[in-house]
C-alpha cells in the first residue's frame, strides 16, 4: 500500500501479501475499510493530538497547529491524502470507520473554540479545513521539498496574501 498508493488494486495487495484476493476482501470488504486499517494508527495519533490541543488557551493557534500536524502526516504518509479524498467520495454506510470522519470529529471542537474566540470565520467547518489540507498535500507531493511547499501554501491560505506591515 505504501509503495503503490491508495488506489492499488485488491488483487495486487493480495498477490504481494501472498494470499488470495478473496482473503483480502473477506477481511476488508471495502477499500475504505482497508485504508482505515492501514492508517488507523496515524489517525488515532492525530485525534489524540487534537484532544491535547483543545486545552490550549490560544484557540486559533491550537487549530492551526492541528492543521499543520495533519498536513505533515499527509506529506509523510503516502496515500493518506488520497484516502481522505476517497473517504468523502465513496461515502460509506455511516457505520464503517472512516479516516476523514474521525479527523473531522476530532477537529470540530478546535474549530468551534476558534470560532468562539474570534480567531476564524464563523462559517468555516472542520470538513472544509481538512479539504484544504488534503488539497495542499496532493498538490505538493511531487515537489522537490513537499513539506516545505505544503507549509508555504498552508501559510498563504491561513495568513493570506496581503503584505506584512
């Protein structure tokens, strides 16, 4: 998975794992369940980080730190960003575990606190911010310095284009 990315076929995964494709399908009936299994440790780490940041006094900075953490994970973990895209495009049955759903739920308290503190617009959602992060990660993954390029785009998106005083 890490070598071939999130869109690799179940058959290729089975072949490289030395099992039949029926075995892979039995354990992971959907691509979403397979992706969740691959990335659940990273997603759990990000959710725990969001819970830690929710106790920070500077709610705007806490939200930005979380977004930076998600961006760094997306840059470092090949396939995580596209998994988040596929989670949203494939939907799922609601009961199925989803990387994007868990991140959205983890980010929601940070977004709510930042809104109440006046640090972000009142109409922004966690899902929109995560979509921004995913877009940045995907657009910079073939850069010479993906992390540097991604961080610069995040800064432009969050601080803005206006010159500093």
